[in-house]
C-alpha cells in the first residue's frame, strides 16, 4: 500500500499500530459452545440421509469373505461367487437388518425412550422371524 503525503504537512514518523491503553483489562472471548439440540435429532437426520442414498451398510469385501467362510463350514467348496448372487444376498440381509432396526426403534418409542436398547433389538428380531413364518 502506497503512503500518500497530505499537502501542507511534513511527513512524520509512520503511525504505530493501535495498542491497548495501559490499565485496561482485556476480556477474553469464551470458546464457542456446541449447539444444543433435542435428543435424537441428529440421529434422525443421519437415518434420513442414509435412507436417501444407495450406499450399502455392509461393505462388499467383508461380506463376501463371511459368505465364503459360511459356505466352507457347510462343506461347499467355492472357487468364485457370481457377482449377482452376492448382490442379491447383500440386499436381502441389509433389508432384514434395516427392518429389525426400524422395529427396534418403534419398540423403544412405545416404551417412551429415544435410545434403542439391546432388548428392543432382540424382541424386534423375534417378532420379525415370527412374522416371516406366517
């Protein structure tokens, strides 16, 4: 930035930076606080976000390893699994998982809680299996 000299005055020393006056106390700014929200608002937002996208809950490679291990334990030797079969099984297991989680959430709400507990999921799994037998 170029300094310009006012007409009629002699150039003086460059101005010093503005400093605080002696004897005045500086008040430290408090750190920014986290925004408080009602319980479960952030979890619901994440659930809605995950429902909109097509991203899988279970990653493909670990699921494929688990599937191979289960088939080997049953006595089947697998040299390779077809791509469509793995996708179909992943869709099925993810839909079962999501329906169990939704039912567990409904059971927790019926008990007037926002947190889903293990007993809710166990009951939801039992209800889900009974419903699928019909």
